[in-house]
C-alpha cells in the first residue's frame, strides 16, 4: 500500500478519541503527523492522546462538542497557536438515531443533523479557510454508505449524511481553487461502538483500521490524482445473505 510521509504536517480528527476517528488519528501519527483529536469524553481523549504521543509527541487533545461553534473555534485557535498551520482535516464525529421516518423524534432529528451535518459544516469550512492561506491541504469527511442510499431505520442519519455528502461536493468545488482536495469517504458497516446494538453482530463488518488505511491512501495520491467520493462496501461471500443490504425506500408512484 502507498503510505504518505506526513512529517511536519498538522492534522485535526474530530471524534478522534475512539472508533474510526481513533484508528485514523493513530495512522496519521504513525506517519509522522502531529494530530489534534477532539470529542466530548475527556477520559478517552486523554488515553488516545497518550497513544498518539508515543508516535508523535506534539499530538494533543481538546474537549469539543462539534455542535458548538465556539468550542470548535477554540480548537482551531489552539491548533494555530501551537503550530501555525493545518494540513489535514478529518471530519469524523458522528451519531445515529435508530428510527424509521415516522418514529424519528424531533430530538433525534436535531441531534443527527446538528452533529453529522452542521458539525461537519463548521469543521470543514473553518479548515478550508485556514488551508486557503497556504494553498494546500486535504479535507476528508467521514460520511457513510448511508449518505449514498437509504436505510429504512436510519431516517435522520441518512438525511444528515446525504446532506454532508452534498455539502462536501460544494466545498470541493471551492477548495480546488486553493489546491485543497476534499473527499467524501463513505464506508459501509464498521465494527465500532456505533454498531454495538446491531442485532446481526459485528463479525461481518470491516475494521476501523480499514477506513484509516483508506485515509492514508487518499493522502498518498500523487498531485495529479484525486478521489472525490469513495464508497467502501462490506464484502460478503455471494452465497450468504448480505446483512448490509439497505431496504430501499421507493418514491411514491
Ligand atoms: N461504524 C459504522 O458502521 C460507520 C459506518 C459509516 C460511517 N460511520 C461514521 O463514522 C464516524 C465515526 O463513527 P464510529 O463508528 O467511529 O462511531 P463511534 O465509535 O460511536 O465514535 C463516534 C465518535 O464521534 C464522537 N462524537 C459523537 N458526537 C459528538 C459530538 N456532538 N461532538 C464531538 N464528538 C462527537 C464520539 O466522541 P464523544 O462521544 O467523546 O463525543 C466518538 O469519538 C461517524 O461520523 C459515523 O457516522 C460509521
């Protein structure tokens, strides 16, 4: 696999304390990047930051709820105060309500939209403003297969992820003028806490390290190549029913 040399680069990973974000942050740190991880849980932030520092001593954590613009601004200020630059942004923090459209409460809806869409909007736009100054950088939004198709019991989650994917396309068009690449990375099911209540278990799901490998691959692409969207599916032997098959919602008529 191609691996990028990230020495001297500074990265932000939201939701970097556990799950996919933790695997991505560790992969970036092992390639030499200084990584700032954010999330709400200080205990897991501190323990993951310790692992990061073993590979990349200047890596650090900050508690930040991505739904709060002021908290996000404080993270960017701290990154610039310490390192004067930001090269890589992985907008990963996410939540998912488990409910069909008619059973989704307004509270569920707001949590998914505020975290997965508005939170990503704040993270990625501020990252781009900073990267525009140096005319280089890479922004990766961890979207989901749920941003490319419908899952009947993930109504608000699908809405937030389709929105995130659409927004990232607009951001990418603006970013290219500043030599900043933007990718919507869309994994199917990944074995993390996120899936802990999945009735089909998690053995068949991909590992969070696979998503981290995909991030490294994107960062290692030569300057004339670009992947704007990347759907990573779960591979199930054909004779088995695919538990990841979405129930497509057909439009009326
Ligand atoms: N697992 C999957 O099957 C799968 C598939 C495709 C895409 N994804 C996406 O991948 C991303 C990471 O998911 P995961 O599987 O790693 O889930 P996870 O293990 O549940 O981790 C979620 C991460 O997001 C953070 N987070 C949640 N709400 C937040 C908020 N309001 N502010 C700041 N941080 C917040 C959590 O940290 P705190 O709790 O400390 O805040 C945690 O670090 C999400 O965007 C998810 O939609 C997951």
